[in-house]
C-alpha cells in the first residue's frame, strides 16, 4: 500500500523558511547585524580560525561577495583578519570576544522566537522534529559538492 501523495519537501519547507527569515530580520536589525553578518558569526563558531575562502564555502557564500561583510564585521570589532603565516596571500578570519557575545545574544533572541513556534508541537514531536532536521541538514551538507 502506497502512502498518500504529499507536497515535495521544498514546497513544505519554503513557507516555513520564509516565515523564519522574516521573524529573524527585526532581531538582526535590533542588533545592527545583517543576515550575512550573522551567518559569518555562526560559521566562525564551528572552528577557531578559517581562511576567508573556507569560511565562505562553509556558509555557502560567494568568496568575493563576502569581503564587504567581513569588512563591516571587522570594523565593528566582531571579527579579526590576519595574514596566514604559511601563505601571506591568504587571510585568516576569527571571531572576537565581542563577536561571540553578540552572536550568542542574537542566537538566543532568535531561538526564543523559534521556541514559541515550536511550542505548538507536543514535546515529543518537537524533539523528533529538531532531531530529524539536524540529521537531514547533516546529510544534505555531506552531499553538497
């Protein structure tokens, strides 16, 4: 017996993603941070230091377009860039304590909003949903070229 037809995953996820992004924008604006700036700060939480190219790849950003975002974050004291001692043509990017504090504050505010949305699900469903999203995100990330 086959399952009842369902919409494609992207068709189901797109309205949710658009709604989540729309809810994040006022939080980011309150903290004077762009969506790309937040993405960079989140990306820098995974490793202590990245090359600019590796950082761009890890957050799915064009390495040439991310330069302006990095400039803004550096001017705001949120990241540091320094030449790579092994290759002075390459810049290493790291998050500063101020950048970490801001990232954590913004993430807490965003997740507070998300928790209100998630509260519409029973606790067991909420845990299963989050676990499933993490599994699928990791799987899709591994399959990316």
